[in-house]
C-alpha cells in the first residue's frame, strides 16, 4: 500500500531537517576544530548523512520528490547558528541538541501513520533512536563545557 501524501510530506520534511543537520554539524565542526568535542560532533554528522540517504531511499520508493537541500530548516539553522556562534561554546551545542529533539518529534509523527509499511517503520524507528541518543550525547558535551574553564571563542 502506498504511503499517504501526509506521510510522504512528513518524510520529505524530515529529510530536509537531516540535510540541515548535516550543514549545522559542518559549521559546528569548524567552531570546535581541534577541541575535545570534535570527534563526537563528527560522528553525529556522519549519522545524519546516513539518515539523509535512508530517508531519500524511502521517499524514492514511494514516489516522493527527493529533497537536496535543507529547505526552511536550513535557512532557520543558518540564522540561529550565526547568532549563537558569538555567544559561547555551550549555546551552539544546545542549539544542535534542540534540533535533534525537533528531529525526534518528526520521526514520532511519521511513525504515527498506522499504514506505514513495516520495513519503513523499522528504518524510522532506527532514526528516531539515533536522534534520542544524539540528544544524550550532546548533553554530555554541554555538561563538559560547563565544567571546564572558558576557552577563547571562535566563530563557526
């Protein structure tokens, strides 16, 4: 059974969010280059890149238009990250964490479709679980930043 238009639209929005997340992590990696946070941020970025690939595959199978840019999420992320880069090291991590929560909420919404095929449900459950783990890992980074002496600020 083909996916409903609402579910396809939700998946396209999720994919755009994942593309925006890759861009956001690219900016964060510039800000945190050679800092203790860099390896974790690099791992999370790779997982978002994989999420984009997985979502595009589902969208393609079900006949949706495959997104190639972050859409409105990308524009919002660019503006927010430009402002937060000037504050301190904790705020950009907090913004990433909030983005992960938005992503998790979106996956929960897509999973609410009772007609979602089981193979799609498994993929989306994996991606939801990833987002939730990202929130936790980013909290560890925030806690570490708050416990360490301030470092010189760098822009991202």
